[in-house]
C-alpha cells in the first residue's frame, strides 16, 4: 500500500501530517509543479488544495492518472 501526500499552501495542508500524510508545502504555482514532478514513487494518492489543482491544470500536468488525486473543497 502506497502513501498519501498533501500538496498546497501550508495553512491548508499542514494538519494532514497528523493523519500520516506526506506534506508538500507549495505556496506558488511553480513550487506546486516542482513538487508534483518530484513526488516520491510510493505515493498513491495526492490531496491537492484548490490552488494547487489550478496550478497543475494550467500547464496540463497529468491529473487523474497515477497517482490518484483528490481536490480539497474550497
């Protein structure tokens, strides 16, 4: 079983560390894209903040394939 990661602004993802998620803090769109491209290979689910999802969709990053993604509600 793979790990869960949370990607986005610190204020939105920090608490997910308490649930065991790998927290990837990225406050700017380029930081989001850099974290996405360097995800650890054992991550099976990435929880994205709405801003992180938007940053990835702007460049056509491969959302919806592997790893599985879920976007937090606004």
